[in-house]
C-alpha cells in the first residue's frame, strides 16, 4: 500500500506546528512567558516563549514536520514497492 506523500507531509507538518504552538502558549500561560530563550530556541532561530515566538515556532515546526513527513513517506513507498516485487 502506497502513502500519498503530500498528504502525509502536510499532516505531519501541521501536527508538529500546532503541537509546538500549543506547547508555547501553555508555557506562556503557566510560567508568564517573558520572551526567554529555550533549548528549542537554540535550534529554531527566532523562537522564544512569546506570542511572536509561538508563530515563529509554528513555521519552523511545520517546515521540519513537512520535510520529515515527505522523506518518511517517500522512503516508505520505496520500501513498500521493493517488497511487492
């Protein structure tokens, strides 16, 4: 069974982006979110615990999830194709 690469990539991108967005807002609400830098901010340029940082984090996480999902689906399709032979 083949996986639709674009659909899988969009799904993983949205899950990653929305997940980081929600996590950021959870941290802002519970800790006061004063724009402090985080470990994730060391990897995702511009990300911090702030409302703008949550949008920047969404974009970065969506892009990473999209690329990772596309690679995973492509590799899966190649392996599924070779096992059918």
